[in-house]
């Protein structure tokens, strides 16, 4: 239940952040389209950045060199 509440809070805060940054008046119908496009573009960018970051992390060497393991420093 706490996880759902946390996700809901993040959703609401992110929508309010996009509304305030773009000065959207929510009583205008065309601003709902702008909000939807901006929000999904932002979500898409988050997933793209996460994918890039994960790809770079996988390429890193995570184990110590074999010389240190064998005692040949």
C-alpha cells in the first residue's frame, strides 16, 4: 500500500511540476494535450536515460584484477 501511495504521490507531483513549468491553464482543452505530450516525453526520457546508464554500468569492470586475488600485487 505504501508503494502505491508513493507512486501516486510522484505522479501527482510530476504532473503539477509540468503544469507550473509550462504555465498551463488546465481549463483550456488544448493544454491537456500539451500536458499529455510533455508528461509522456518526460517519462520516455527517464527510461532512455536509465537504459543508457544501465548499459554503461554493465560495461564496467566490477571484479578486482586477478593479480590481487592471487596475491601477486
